[in-house]
C-alpha cells in the first residue's frame, strides 16, 4: 500500500509511522512521499533522512486558493497513493481532493471526537480546552476525512488520563506517546492488511 503523508510541522506522527514500518509493526506499506505546506517543516527533514520524497506545496505560492487546490491534488496524485495520511496537517483539504480519494484519507486528532474538535481545535488549543473544562480523560482519534472538519467516520480511539498539575504541553506529549503514536500506525496497518470493514457508514477494525 502506497502512502502519502501530509504534515505541517515537526512530523512526530510521521516518525512514529516510519519507526513502526521499520520494526515490522506496519506491514505491506510504503511511505512514498511527504508533502508539507511549509518549506521549513522538520517533517521534510525526516523524510529526507529516510530516503523518502519530500516537497512543499504552499498556498502562499499560488495566486488563488483554487490554483493551490489543483496543485495539491496533482502533487499527491503523481505518487498514485492508496492512502493519504494527515499527520498534523493544518490546511483545510479542498473538496476536489476529498472527492478524488473517498475513504482513502485518514486524519489523527488529539482528542476523543466529538469532544474538542472542529474549527479552531488543533495543536495545543485542544489540550488547553481539555484542561480548562477539567476533563479527567482525553485521548486521540483516527478518522476518515469527509467534507466537514473532524466529522468523518471514526476508525480508532484511545483514552489517556488527565493528571493533576498537567500543563497543555505535558498533556500534549502524553496524548502523543500513549495514543497518537499507537493508533495511527495501527490504523494504517489495518487498512494495509484488509482489516477495515464498513457498515452503515461506520468503519471498524476486525481482528
């Protein structure tokens, strides 16, 4: 299964995927390209070190949003991916891309959807909101992408405890280590090995 990873920042989830492939925890899978909207994203350096094609396709490089949308679609499609993984990609996907790859785009979100998701909930903002509300449990969600923001079918979720004295940064790290870096690779491996089934618009991982 050929995977293109879209990322905006450091690429810790990308690294988790690459590490699990190297360890044989993700099988029948190859990351064929990493695409970022930021030229200085460290994720591109991770791709380079791993010998994977990396490129920047930025909205700022195009006169109109529509031209960027078409360039992004063309850039991704050039790699003929079986799956597109959003690993901290802070750009709203164009409708043309979502329609071109139905049930083929996966996102990781740092909360238990439907809590703390949707417009404005990304990065540290999610963990700040969790702490402000006084939640005792948070987590991460892997879901398929549709036209909405964090509204697509959920594939995997994992809960993480919130501890007294947590800062947003500390909680963010715990959610990454205990949930994100586990369930995103697990979801990719399940898809690669034909263990995802659909029923009434919902996605499930089979044993």
